[in-house]
């Protein structure tokens, strides 16, 4: 009798947890906003990714004061994305992103403060002309002169040793 009672309590508790889990996850929908790149120049294009099944619904969008409202498109399962273009007149600094997921009375919103930063110029992208540091013309001239002196000095040393060995009959 006690075993039957304990089994009934365990089954009831499992059912409560099983039914409450989808409801709890729906409360957290949408759950995450990611903006890439996190630093972008004016006029650049962002990729905003949002986790949440409600964001795949028609009418879902991302908003910010740095770009126009842009619709979200379903990627897979519970993820959606948008590709807004930052205004050319956007103010430099950190900007927030708000997502509006779903439609009608079931619409859910989530805001990520300081999701990305707008900068005034271009983003420094690495080598290939985008770097302002490196060898100048003067550096190249000094380096070339040092290589020339080394070659001449090595040649003189080699010729001198060769003439010494020739004098000994080797």
C-alpha cells in the first residue's frame, strides 16, 4: 500500500514538472540577442541573432535608434536573425537592440543594452594597407644600407682569406 502511494506521488510530481517545463521556457522566449560585429562603422551591416521560437513568427523584428526596424527571419529551430544596416548619421557610441517577437497580444520583447558600438571611421582590419604602422621610407633606406655594408664586408673578408691561402700554396 505504501509503495502504491509513493508511486502515485512520484508520477504526479513528474507530471507537474513535465507540464511546467514548456511553460517556463516560453516565459524566457526570446532569451538572447547577439550582434556581430560588436564594433561597426556608420553604414556597416550588422547580423543580429536572437534565440527564441517566438522570434520566428511573422511580424517579428529588431529595432534600435542606430538602424531602421528590420524583420527577423527564421534560421533553424529556435533561432532567428536579421541584417540591419547602420544609419550613416548614427551617433558614435554604444547602442541597444530591442527585439519584438511574435504578433498581436502574444508579442514578447527583449532589450540588450549596449549590444554594439558605432564608430566614426572604418574598422581596423589588419594588414594590407589598413595599418598605419610599419616601415617608412627612411627605415627601408637604413635597412638597405646595412645589408649593402654587410655584403661588401663579407666579400672583402672572403677575398682577403682567399689571397692569404693562395700565398701559402694551399
